[in-house]
C-alpha cells in the first residue's frame, strides 16, 4: 500500500549493491592472487610472448600513457587545424591567430606531459644501471 511489500528487498538498487559487494570481494581476492602468483620477480625471466607483455603491463614496466598522449596530440592538432577554417569567414587574422596559437599551445602542453614521462623513463634507466 505504501510502496513496501515482501519483494522490496529484491529491488534493482538492492541487487546492485549486493553485486557491488561481491565484485569488491572478488577484485580484492583476484588482485592479491595476481600479485602473489603471477607478478613475482622470479617469473619475469620465465615468461615469453603474450605472458611477458602482460607481466610488463601489470608491473607498469610498459607505459601506455606515452602512446595515448601521442595519439591524443595528433587528434587535437588535427581538430585545431580543421576547426580554424571555420574562422575564415569571420576574420582572416583570427583564423591565422587561432591556427598558430592553438598549434603552439597544444604542442607546449603535450611536450610538458611527455617530458614527465621521459624523466620517469630516464630515472628508471639510471636506477637499473646503478644496480649493476
């Protein structure tokens, strides 16, 4: 009568919270198993092919952000070039200003982000050389 009955415990929100709890428990157990069984230091030399790639990926030895940033830079630059043509009808000077400043600012921002990644890589290489 007032929006409650015997089936109110099986509402979508209640089942969603139960599934969220089960997902959390499985994620914690799965994460612990992956770290303890697969990501051991001794496994690195034994693995080949896909499994070596997966080991490096899960250990963050391979940085995917580099590839993503390069792709994103290309997409943003192409967008700036193409969208600048919309400004020709308003003002040629605005078109040139937007085109040049947009490309330069985009380049500087992406160079700063990639510089952080290169510093990380160089630091990792220095650490590996210091261990030898």
